[in-house]
C-alpha cells in the first residue's frame, strides 16, 4: 500500500512578540510549529535502478556488394520481411557469366589432360620399360646357360679357350643390358610418373581455382539476406552503380530489441544476468518487461560507467530501434521493515537523522541508520534509531529547531467539486 505525504512548508507560529522583554517571573515559552507528522510503520520496500537507454535491433546487416556493377533489379521493398538466404537484388552480370563459361571450358580441358597423363601416357611408358626388362632378362638367362655349357666342354677339352671367352663376353653384355633396363623401369615408375602426375595435377588445380573465382564473382552479383529480418533501407534505384563500400540494402532483425544503457559501478554490482527489467520506450506509457542480457565486465574509458544490455521481445515490431527508452530494474527488496518518508530524513555531518516528536509534542533530533530507498514510494528504510509507532515530522524538517513544540497539521482535503 502506497502512502503519500504533502510537501507543504512548515508553518511557524511563534507565541508572544519577538524582541519584547520577559516580565519578571515569566517562564520561557516554547515556539510552536505546525508541521505534518507521521507514525513509523513497517512496510515492504523495493530499491530501483533507473537509467536512460537507447534501443537497438537484435541483429543488423548493412549489405555491401562485393562486386561493382549497376543494379539490375530489386526484389524487395522497405518494410518487407525477409528470410536468411532470400534473394534481395541482382546486379548486371553478363560479363561475369561469360567469365564463368570461359573458365569452365579451361577446367574441362585441364581435367582431360590430367586423365590422359595418369591413364594413358604413364602406363604406356611403364609397359615398354617392363617389356625391355623381360627381354633382357631372357637374353641374360640364355647367355648364362651357354656360358655354363662351354665351361663344362672346355674342362673336358672339347672346345678351345676362345669359345669360352666369347661366351663370357656375351654373358657380361647381357647382364649389363638387363641392369640398364631395370634401372630405366625404376626411373619411369618413380620419377617420370611422379613428375607427370604433379604437372597434370597443378594444371587441373589452377583451372579449378579460376573457375571457382569466376563462379563466386557471378554469385556475388546476387544480393541475398544473411539474416531473418525486415528491410529498413534500400538506398539506390535500378541502373545505379553503388559506390565501393556503400550498403545497397539494410536488414534488421527486430524480433528482439536490445536496450543499452550506462550505469555507475555501484549500481552495476547489484545487477545480474537474467534479472527482470521494465523498459518504457519513448512515446509509450506502458513498460515492456525484459531481461538483463549483459553486464559489461569492463568500464567505459570515457565515462567510467558500466554498459548494460536488456533484451525485450518485439514479435509485432511495435518497438522501433533507434529510439530512446527508460530502464527500471528492481535491485533490492526489503519485506516488513520500518520506513520513513524520504523528505523527513535530514543529512548532516554526523549522518542521517529525523525530528522525533515525543508524547509532550516536543521535537528532538534522533539519529538513524538508513537502508534501501524506495523511490516510487518515496520511503527510506530505518535499520536503527526508531521503533514502530514512533511519531516523526513527516516533511520540512530542515531548519526546525531542536526542542520546538510541534502542532500536527491537518490533512489537506480535496477541493469540492463544482456541481454547476
């Protein structure tokens, strides 16, 4: 239950004439002050953090074309909702399409060359080298048999020495031919084959790269949305060429809005991710409930404040990014605690105090220890110094002298309604 207090000025009525001398035996007369008084009661309080914020979309994409060409056609208008991957516009791309056709032909030619190098030329060289090895091995075997036969005959005295020497020379020549053929086969298999494959593979890779580059350039002429959202900007007309680096279309995801604000370090310590927050956009009376999304772990170097993000749903797009808003977050609560009006508390060198009114109507300063402040109720928690039922001056306690007699002010009555 909220309690309201008027801020009427204190009415001071001093009994007697100021500056007149007191008659002999006349007692001191306490000044009488008319002031509003309240009873100290237990209440439920909430401490609020309020801050100004700016609203941002959940996501945003300012789409800049990767190729420079005139706009051929737009497929969307401002305010239209789009899906990720949806075609938004195309640029003139006849030259890009021709480059794709040319590079595709070069790729097919390189592919054929690679297949020919790996399946035709290299196997033929290997087969020829293998045949040479087989022939020289047969010749070596034959010469070895002849040499062995002549060694036997020479030992028996059946042939002269020159026939044995001739067989020995023929055997050495056959073995040399076999060794050369074997080495050539190894060279074909290990060196020629590897080199030819690498050359063919390199040509194929280069052709494939040229084709993919041309195909990518052609694809870049099709402008597609990277996110789900709504088209907010379309800056050019068909036939115009966007300057390099200029966005062609802007898409925003406004299904969720992010309210960004800066708060003090002390206030940030009371915040946590997931905490409820009320956000009131400019021009709206009803707040929207959101959640604390981010509490920055670092300070803004320019303002030494902490940036916080609060997310709030916007399924119908009623909240517009770029507008201002007001954040309100409950950072602390206190149930059933003693509380006094904020305007009744006097802050001095020795701390906080209130003017407590005794049963005799005399007001005395009473030091108190305060807790949380509820700005909506204009009440402050009293931890020590008062008890339930104590009477205090509810407002305008500044300047009230200690020991003054307080006359409770009457409640202000609402003005009578005009019946005419």
